[in-house]
């Protein structure tokens, strides 16, 4: 938590010195993806289908692996520099890597979260469709019309010998459909898969 406060203080000082107007602000908050639609790692416990994401403070750690391959400037949301770290990292212990980028646009929370599992693909219980993205099958679930969740899109793709899950949440409607945003994130990560 101290690292976050220090990071935010540095960002405020830097943005003040640069005298630029920032259109969006990365924020630490209650997780946007309130219910994780991804399978839980080979558990047969009936409670495994329930959400394991609980409101938490940002978790400290080094940005590495899949999380280091995506930058704020790869996302459609304004206001953050490429070197700004994700809002949270290592927050979901059921996956080998997890990270999220969240910000406010016109007082609405928008964001992207990634989860990566080594050696095994990630699945979702139901799907809307799939795309071939640069030789990778990207399966998705469009949840933008569901009443009980924020407009969102859940995507899974075989990735780097394991599985990658992507969730896009955007109630603003300013950056295209949530699944188009997710497809673009998948394209960026697929391009950087072996880098």
C-alpha cells in the first residue's frame, strides 16, 4: 500500500510539473470483474465456480511475464503513460499471473484484466463465438447485454504453452464495443507472445 501511495504521489508531481491535462486516472478500487467467469484450476469443489475475487488493495510485486507485455498505451483509454504500471498485479492466486488496468472515464469505471495459467488452457462455461486471430483461436463471451453485470467481454486464448483470460469492462460506450476492445488486446498480446 505504501508503494501505491508513493507511486501516486510521484505521478501527481510529474503530471503537475509537465502541466498537462490528464483525461483519465488509473485507480485502485474494488475489482471490476466481480465474478470471475474462468474455470478454477482443476478443482472439483462445487464452490469453485463461485467468485474468488474479493475487494482488495493493490498487491505489490514486479510486473513480469504476460502482464509486462501490455502497456497503458495499448489500451483505448486516455491519460496514462506507457511506463505507468498496471493498477493491480498478482491479485488472483488461482492463476500464475494476474493484472488489471482500471481507470475512470466520466465517473465510470473501465478497464482490462488479464489472467494467465502456465501449462493449461483457460475455459469459460458458455461462449458467444470465436475468432481466428493471427493463428490463435480466441473464444469470447459478450456480456454487454446482461442486466446483472457491467457491460463486459470475456476472452480466452491458448497462449505461450498455457492459457490467457482477458476481461474488458466498459460502461462508457466511448471506445467501441467491449468485445472489439478485447480482440485488440488479444492481437497485441499475440504479437508479443514470444518477445
